[in-house]
């Protein structure tokens, strides 16, 4: 019986050793890490003036708002949705240009939570973001660089 146990242990140790050696010398290749692809927005040439509904449509084509809306739907199981609401009934004039005043909100069963406020050009192709910190409008590209909106997951900034 002792001899039989010794053989079983020896075989087990040998198989374990071979398995460890094989695992170390034939490890799986390192995972391929893909670089994030930059946001490329193909803009249609502006033909103005832009109506309020055209301004809403222009906002909803932004990849950030599409991503936010998809996140809200998924994370809430369909209970919350992204929406665009008007926060100023008439266009706001900045530097001689007129802008529709619109906000992206998280529409929950209980309330609407503002994520971001936008100024969408009525007579120009610009989309600006109302910067709550400085009180000044921020160009779309600057907002993308400084705020990284694609990483945002709630109404509050991280």
C-alpha cells in the first residue's frame, strides 16, 4: 500500500511540475491594448438661420450626448432618459451672434437633472457650452479637451 501511495504522489508531482513548466513557457500572449480613437465629427456645412428644432437636432448629433443618453438608458434599466430642454425662450446675443439656449438633462421619474447647458448658433454654426465656473461660454473643442465629457457618467462632474 505504501508503494502504491508513493507512486501516486510521484505521478501527481511530476504532472504538476510539467503543467507549471508548460504554463510558464507557453503563456498566453499579452492582451492587445487598443488606443482610444479620437472623436471625429463630420459636420454638415452650416446653412442658416437655424430654427430651435434644428438646434436640438444639432445637439443630438454630438457623440457626447449620444454616449450620455445610451449610458442613462442602460444604467437605469430604461427608467431615465436624456433630453434636451429649452432654458431661455428667446435666442441670447453674444458678440453680435444669436444663440438658442438649450440644456441636456437626465429625465428621471422624479425630476430632471441638468448635465450641461449649450448655446447653439441661430445665425452661425457655433455650439458653445455655458461654463458654470467662469460664467463665460466655452467653445465645443475647448470643452472636449478640458472637461473630457465622454468620461462623464452622472449629472455631477467627477
